[in-house]
């Protein structure tokens, strides 16, 4: 099996893997929207719906994946609504012909609305409850959110990919280096806890009348604000209102360190650069070339130069600050 490859993950192998756990598929396999892993929804005997997730080879170790599962179980035990893996004979992580996989119950729901203050209020309490559990102990196997990975390693992946058009290289890497320097200078004295790690609207569902977290695949150690800032959008005044709503609700369950507000723009810069590096790193995967075809267009890189300039300006502004 080639590095990071899903080339051998055929429908027959998927069915055999699921049956190895004692579940027999009665429907087709519906591929869900996931690029990093391979995720399929299906109906089994008795009409019960499941989701099976095959982890990208060589991305996480078995211990790291198990620690993600254990975090989900811990949250579920504390009645924090999260879609946790299913266990069979006390086991949640399985292996079949070199692929690690796990099963989840299929949970339907409507999408979270980031511009809805009532929903942000509910989410703030939910994240506070999650962090109340998360801060009781650290991850020991999963990584920490660092500048090295999210900035410098991402830049290396971009350089190795040769995807930045030659005529734009100087402009792109000049502004990239300025953003990296400024973000790293501001991302200091960071206190970390266990995080969801990728807490954006796509990973939050309204299931019935309650919010529910899905997809802890990017969980890691990091600053608590990482699980909050991705809910902010619009102009500065709008973001302040959203942030105040989130933090006020959050503090009903967990103390909030207001000094972490200065990390919002460095974290945003890290996410922008890490995303570009991630796509570049996965460019050998045909699924990425097919679904991210615009990544090789000059226009995309021109837009990224402008986005990085805007982010540099944001890094140079005073951080958001809530009234005491």
C-alpha cells in the first residue's frame, strides 16, 4: 500500500471489513463528504443506519486514534452530546487488510447557523461543557497545535508541491513569510487543553432539539479559544457581539481566560496556511486533484496573496476585547 493511499480500498474490501465486525450491509454504500478519510453511510440488517470510517493510512497511529475515541466516550459519559464510535466486544477501532476503521451510528440533523445568536448561545454552553471535561487531563498521544506544524511545515509542503505559479512565487512567499513571522510572534504563552480541534459549523448538527458534535478526527491539545473563534464572522462589531454571546454562555460551565482573545488572529492565520499546506501535501491523491482542481489555477493563488495581505492587516490590529 502506497503512503497515504486508498487505492486498495475497494467496495468488496469495505463490505468484508464491516462484516468482520458482525454487521451485514443491506443497502449500497453512500460516500459522505470527507477528503482526509473515506466515510460511507449504509443500512444494515434490521434497517439500522451506520457510518463506517476508514482512516487515511499513516496519518494517525492506533494509539492516537484510540485516544480520540476515548475522549469521545468520556464526553458521552458526561452527557456532552457527541457522536461517539460504536464498540463491539469492548473494541472501537478495527483493522482489515491494512486499513484501520471504526463504526458510528448514523445521525441526521440540520446544519448549525453561525449567524444565529440564539444558536450561538446554545453552542457556547455546549463548548463550555465539553471543555469542563477536556481540561481534567491532557492528551498524551495526540499532537499539540503548534506554529511548527501549522506554519512552517505547511510552507514546506507548499514549496515541495511546486503548485504556486512561477510568476506569483515571489509575491506569494513574501507575504506568506510576513504572516508567518507575525503569527508566530503573537502565538506565545499558550495554555492548552484537549480540544475538538475543528469546531466549525459543518461539524455541529441540530439533532432533534439539541446540538451535537461530530467528527473529532482533528482533536488535539490547543488553546480553548480554538474551539470558539471559528464561529466568528462578519465585521469587527458583529464578531464582538458573536463572541460576547459565546463567552457569556461558555462561562456558565467553564472559566474563560480572556487573555486568549489575542490568539484569534494568529490562529486564523495558522488555519489559512495549514489548509493550503494540507491540500498541497495530499495532491498525489486523485480525490484531491478532482475535488480541488482550482488549487492549480493562477487565479486561486492571486486570491490567496490578497487573503494573506488582509490577514497580515488583521494581525496588526488590536485584538478583540470584551468588556469585563
